[in-house]
């Protein structure tokens, strides 16, 4: 009996009235025990939390799209050819307030909105896929909550690098192409990993060193050897 079982994975049924831990102990650690036990890190998100997360994503995309639709005409007015850098235009998102936006401020807001939109595409696709397969684990909740913030932060960094002339020639405010920057911001939100890899390449090029700083400083604070007789 033991020779037939050894080296193969078997499913040990749980006897009635026995706990999962007792069934695992009875198996003697041989093979795989199919008792339907999942650790805390593998616990699926509860139905109410899944619904709340889905509503959060829907509200996020509605707010981002609404803000972008109201912002875009203002952005085109202040960055049109020949417009001075100090030219401002009024922006009232969702009919609230009256913000005076210059070209630079409007471009920053457009980058934020477009990167948040790209982040939504990534997060919503992942959410729908894992909910459909019933494998949305609770440990990934914060990933969905922070996804938009990660995309926005990366898009802003890439935008500053582009405007600074590291990837392309520096241009004035009046010659800025809002469609190009909006598209790049959306891609940064959608493909955050690739954007991070590109930023790492830039840092490796700009901040490259010939030696190992940590290795050169090794044992610099070590005291004198007192073990010698």
C-alpha cells in the first residue's frame, strides 16, 4: 500500500466531523491534500467588497472622463499657436468653481486626467478578468486602489522629462502638442511597468558610475582589531 502511494500525489478525503488540520495530520505529509484549505493571503474578496471596488472603478472613470471633456476645450484655447505663456482661460469642472488656467497648468491637468484614464483601463481589465474567473484575492485590493495614483505619478515624471528635452527637443508653450502629450500620458497609465523601465534606463545613463560606492566604503567604520595577541 505504501509503495503505491509513495512518490505520487493523492487526495485525502476529510472524514465527517474532522477538522481540516486533523485531516492534514492524518495524511502524514505525503502528496497533495485536497481539502479546500486556503491561507489568509489566498482569501477571495468578499462579494460586498467586490461590488464596492467595481463601483469605485466606475465612479473613477466617469469623473476622469467628465473632467477631461470639460478641460480639453480650455486646453486648446490656451496652447493654440501664438498664445502667450501668461494667457489664461476659465475652467469649471462639472459646473463647480471657476479656475483660471494657464497653458502649463492646463497641460499638467490633462496629463493627470489621461494617465488616470489609462490606469483605469488596466485596472478595470484586470478586475473584470479575475472576478469572472472567481480569483480576485483580497491581498490585491490595495493594488486596485493605488493603480491610478501610480499611473499619474509616472505620467507626470515622463511629461517633465519630455518637456525638459531629455527624450525630444524642448519646445515652447505655444508650440506644445496637447494630443501627443495626452497620448503619452495615457500610455504611461496603461503600461506603468514599461514606463518605469524607461525611467530606469534614463537614470542608468545619467547617473552611471564607474565604481561600486557601497563596496568602496566597506568596513570604513570598523574599529581596530583587538583579537591579535
